[in-house]
C-alpha cells in the first residue's frame, strides 16, 4: 500500500511542477480560467480513482477466502433407570434424525512480512428453525445451533518480531482457542487451535505472546505461549457497569491466565507434538445466567419430592426473591500434559493421549431465596402458593464453600489411516475419555454437540471418515456416554447414572 501512496504523491508533484514550469499563456478570461481549473481537478480525481482501484485489488489479492459447509444428522438417546428412593420413573427418550446445517467462512490475509490476519465467521442452525434467538453464550456463539446469523468465531492479528534474536509473536483479538487437539484427527484437518481441548475449548477475546525456543532447546517447533483473557459480564443498557438482578450486583470480571510449553520431538518421533500447559482463574465470578439454571434445578427437585410423596409429579413455578453471594466464588487451576503423533513410525497410525489435573478452591456460598407455586396434589385444577420464603445454598463445585477439591481427567485415542486406495484412503478412529466427580472442562465451544469432555464419567467415541472427492468427505460416528454425575459447576456433584448415546452422519465440504 505504501508504494501506491508514494505513486500518488509523485503524480501530484509532476502535475504541480508541470504547471509551475509551463510557459505563461496569453491572458485568459475568467471563464476560461475556471474551465481549465475544473479540467485539471477532474483529471486528478480520475487518477485518484485509478489508484484506489489498484490499492483495493492489491489488498484483495492478499486476502484468502475459504468455506466449510456441513449437513449433519443426529440420532440421540437418553436412558436412566428408575430410582425407588426418590420415586423417579425410568426415562427412555430419543431424537431421531435431527438435521442441522453449519457454514463457516475462513479468512486470512498476509498484510506484510510481520503482520497476518486470521478470521472465521460461522452460522449453525437446525433445519427449519425459524426462532430468532435473542440470548446466547459468548463463549460458544456460532458453535451451538441458533439461527441464520453469522457469528465471529475468531478474528485475530499476529504480529511477528524479534528481541535479542528470539523470534516472538503477539496475537490479539478473538483468539484461536476452539477446535483444540485432537479435533484435527476427528475432523481430518490441519491443527486449528493453540491449546488442546482437554485444557479448554471456548471462544475468548484476549491477547497472547509466543516465544520461539528452537535455538534454546534445539527441539523442532519448540515454543512458549502466554495467554490472557477476561470473561466480562456487563449491563446491556449501560456497559462497564455491573449487572443487577434479583437485588444482587453481579461482578463484572473473571480473568484467566494460561501458559503452554510445546515442542516437536526429533528423530524417529518426527511428527509428534508434546505439550505442557496450565490454566488459572484466580477469581471465578457468579455468572448472570447461573441463577436461572439454579431456579430450574430447584423446580425439578420440588417435582421429584412431590413424585416421591404422591406418586405423581406436578410442575412448579419458582420465583427467585433474592441472591446473596461473595464477590468471588473461588478459584480454579488446571494442569494438562498432552501428546499427539501422526503417522507414528510410518505405520499409518495416528494417536494421542492427555492427562489433566484440576484444583478448585471455593470461596463462600451463594444463597438463593425463593417462593414457588404449584398445583394441588389432591385437585390438579387448584393452584396453591407457598406461604414462606425458602433458601437454597450452594458454592462453586461444592455446598460447603470452604474445602479444596481436586479432579482428574484422561483423554486418549488413535486413528488408523486405512491403505485402501480404491476407497480413497479412509480413516477409522476411536477415542476414550473419563473424568472424576469434581471435573470442570471449560469446553463450551466443542465441535462435539454432546460436549463429551465436560462429562463426569466415561465416554466412548468411534468414527469412520470416507473421502468422496478432494473437497468432499463424510463421517459416520457413534458416541456412548456413561454419566456418573451431572456436569454442574455449582453445588455438590449430583449423582446421575444415565446413559447418553448419539449416532450421526456428517456431510462435510471444505474448500
């Protein structure tokens, strides 16, 4: 662009010099002088338009566009045995052939040798869903089925520079923290994220600084990345102010710090990446949507109590009358070790393994005050109202709010690159993950619609990728979840021995 700006100034300079050095013409009338000036200005304007067109074309030549179009069909199942203690009945529900469409527009521009832009816009919706969703979670916008709007999934700039001969990169904007490894194996795509999914998989705004350490460690692709983000809850009518609901001022900030050391392995382990990372949130805040989640949970508990006492469940309308909570609900720290290898020892095998350790420190309890309305068990046509205000107390990951909690999770799998040329070299993969009762995954924007890495229990996942053409492939998969506890970040883990399954067919075009 600088070259064209210089050219524009040269044109102005040549015109000015030509006018100043021209032989003075015979005196002209005022009308002739006006016409001459108009012609000169018109000529300059035409030159400017041509230069603008050249500059625009030069910038468009630097911008690379790509697209992904997906159609997916899901068959979900949910089963839970009857519970004689609470009187809960057996549940066996299913959703057959749920169809969805997902569109992603990928953008990339090498602005200069030091500056690069990367972006992705996404739309995700169920077939025929005409509902305009007015609420969404910013940590997963565009990753959950909503409507036909385009969401900014990522949009960040990389600035490359050197300090003391150490290559560095500063990235800022909506960072590449979704589709973490090993999603690249299941998606059959290049790596798309800085961190593995076991660490976090969410859409976040922030900045990161990466240090190239190849010369220091003498290991290929060795680097250290430091990331800072802040999850902010603001007042929609008055930004930068706290949200006030139910008589409670919700804190505005949840800062998160993350760091990762990553390196490739040399020699016969070429193609293997090893990562060690740590994520720390020193002050977890009470989100404004948490109260609504709690309200629904209280209503379900009241229904179960009614079922246990009378054999029939009646709906309850719970109204929150007040909220009390500390300024910080606690802190959480996660450490992850992850390794992934492609074409391991030239054997057509890709594999990965990850281990995560997590420590949570609650800081006080949240207390909800509520009243409820229901229908009379004796006469379902007669509404009855509670006459007293009840209270419900809960803390971050516990009910006491004064205990240190730990959790562990594992994630491992392999993919076989089948050497069948007639079928276009298809791929067969299997994954397994397990997490303990106090696990919190940070996987709000997972590509998997079941968010399997959030589950407290065991998950089995198998898939088959069949190439159709260079840009078109299909994936058939099956996921089985053996849930032990509900994945709820507030209150003591609730035992919920349920079986969740999903069989799907995905048609995927990328170009």
